[in-house]
C-alpha cells in the first residue's frame, strides 16, 4: 500500500493527474494543489482548536475538583459548539475612541501568528508543511508577530487597563524570548541544522531530552512565559488590570484571542515533543507516517497537558520577580548551558553512543547541581545579612 | 511575467506605499505600524531571493525587537500622539531635489552595471551554511563580525552604566 507509506505524495499525484486531465496548465494545477493543502491543513488545525476548548475546560475542572462541561453530547464533547454560537451571537462592541483598523487587525494577527507556526511543524516523517532550513528562527519570528498583535490590541483599545496589560505581557514575552532562543540553539548545536525535519530525524536512536534535560526544562519554562500562561500570566490580574490587553474585545474577536492562546499552548507542546522527545518517532513510525502523526499528536497532547498542569497549579508571579528570574537566573543559566553543551558535544563527538549520551547527561546534571549550590549559598548570605527577629518583639 | 516578478512588484508596491505612509501619517503609533509593514516587505524580498536566514532575522530583529521598542518609546514619552505642527519646514524643496538627484544617480549607476537586469545568481548548496561559514572564516567576514559584536557589547555596557547612575 503506497498510501500508507507516503500519503501526501499519493494524494498529490492523484490530484495532479486529475487536474491535468481537466486540461489545466501545469503551474495552475500545482498552485491549486498547494492552496488546497494549505486550506485543508489550516482547517484541520482549527477543528483541533475547537476540541482543545473542551480539553482545556475538562482538565481545569478536574484540577479544581469539578466535573467540567457534561451536558452537551457525551462527556460534554459538543460543548464548544454552543460556546461558538454564543460568541458569534454576542454584540460586537468597538469602544468609543478606539483605533478601529488596528483594533480589528489585532485579533486576526494574534491567531495568524499561531497558525504560521504550523507551517514548520513536523507531523510525521513525510508529512509537514515546509522543510525550512531556518525553522527554529521562524518560530521566534512568528512569536514576534504575536507580540506585535498584543501591543496593537492594548494600544488600540484606548483603555488604560488594556495598555498596562499589554505592557506587562510584551515585557514578559520579549524577555523570555532570549532564554528560549538559547534553548533552541541546543538542538541546533547537537544536530548542526535549524530545520525541524532534520532535528526530528536525528532523534531516531535517542531522544534529546536524555542529552539535554536542562535545555528541555529551560525551553518549557520559556515557552510557558511566551504563551503568557500561569505562572507568567501577567497580562491578567483581576484586582489591578482586569483581563489585560483583551479587556475591550467581545464576541468572536475575544474568541480569536482565546482560540489563539489554546492553539499556541498545544503547538508549543508539539515543539517540546519535536525538539526533545523524538517528535513522531515511535514503533513503525518510519514506515507508516500516519502512525507517526498519531505519535506526534499524542506527545504534543502530553506536552500541552504539562503546560495546563503548571497553569492550574502554580500561582501568578509578580512582575519584578518574573523579570528578575529571567534576567538574573534563566538567561545566564541558558547561556552557560549552551557553552557546556557545545563543548561536551565537541569532545564526545567521536565517542560511542552510550558514552555520548551519559557524558551529555552528566554535564547537565553537574551544571544543575552547581546552580543549586550557588543559589543556596546566595540565599544563606541573604538570610545572614538580615538581623534575626526575636519572637515576641 | 513570472510569478516571481508578480510577487516582486506587489512587495515593492507595499514597501513604497507603507514607507510613504511612515513619513506622512500624523499619528506616531500608526507611523510605527506602517514602518513594520515596510520592514515586512523587505523580509519578503529577502525570502524571494532565497536568503531565508536574512528574511527571518529581519522579522525577529526589526519587527520583534526594534519596532516594539519604537512603539514603547512613543507611547511612554508622548502624551498627545497626534502631531499638529506642520510636517515640513522651509527647506523641503532642497531636500526633495537632493533626494530626486540621488535616486536618479542610483538608477544611472545601476544601469551602468554589467549585470543589470540579469537573473539572480544560482545558489550552490545550502546558502545558510555558506553564510555561517563566511561569518567565522578568516578569509571572509570574521573581522567585521567580531567588530560588530564588540560594538554591541560596548552599547550594552554603556546602557548598564547610564541606567546605574544614581
């Protein structure tokens, strides 16, 4: 069965033959096939996004000891559809004094910046959008457009809470971009390529989480910050700035921000899977790409679940703590880790696989241990500098 | 007309129109957003020239960092975002003349070049690899690369010094 081994190519060839049979020119047929592929891919991602609404609500309910949606359909599975109908029927309000064009453009850019990411997601060995040789930088660039959409939303709303929320969120996003880029450099250094396809291919024998556990952790933390999810959800703050940059958005425009956030979280779960947990690799995934795509989605879901787990367990961090954590701890640690990884990789390049993996793993463990020791010494010094408080004073 | 030319003309139109809007619009935040459109057009041009690295870096650095910084600076320093004063001063005919002369000179020079209007050169191998080896090879641009990084380091140290002064 050729369809099972290379589904995209089979469908492509079949469509090309069909269109050429209708007497279309060669380039028209190819263009139409590519457009169809893009539309279908985006539609599939958006349908998945609808399901994510249900997943998110169900999981948060379980974390908070509730049942979650359970009225519409089996297990409340069709709950997103009433949600969507409600969002569409709501009155679309544009506040007085808002900058109309920028105000309406912001939610579109916000969701688009997430959909851009799916162009490079390696779903399976032969199922992916494009094999970009700068894919890792590309996801940072798409994140830049997301940042832009937030500042546009905050500014165009003509609301001080929206503006403050946007400031906090953008400060958060552009600071945590740095440890994220450095964490992305670690697989790049190991593989020698920034292409997602090459990085996943390179993990056929072992997952990179074994080679760089600390890198995976730094990437996960920076990704959560980039997503603006708790504990880094500074855009919100019910007592100070209400719901942040999207406070003035109603109906489906708010829905776009919300859908973008959920899809973004799932996508970053996928990136964690692709960069550090072997992506689509699994039993028989090499021969049957559809099975690989299934493994990838399962791994991405687990990554998404971890992000949700953190979100609903850890309370929000104050903004100065958050910035200090990034600049004084995470960024230096990421840079040192990058240097250590590059050096160890170079030294162990010709070593057998078991030695390579254990050497890289031990270098990470050693660095983590030194970090903890340094932090402990710092905390002790701080404790000793504070005069002891007498009980009963 | 090939598809590449159509994309080029559309992008060029986007760049020119948005660049014009940057200097003519009176709302400073709008000017910054039009500037982002201009820079995005430049990134598209890089992408059509198969300089994928430059295209992506253009977006990361210029849109993700510098333009956001512009917007921050504008919003934090100006109380009234609408500029009411005249956008030109008495010297504008001179400036226009110099600009037109410079443009004409550039067009003339470009016409004199022996490969004017030629197709873009064939790219051999991975252009990203070629660029990265060129940046660290002593035969190519390692000196410029290191000098640029020292300059950035100096800027960083200067910023810390200014921010630290009590």
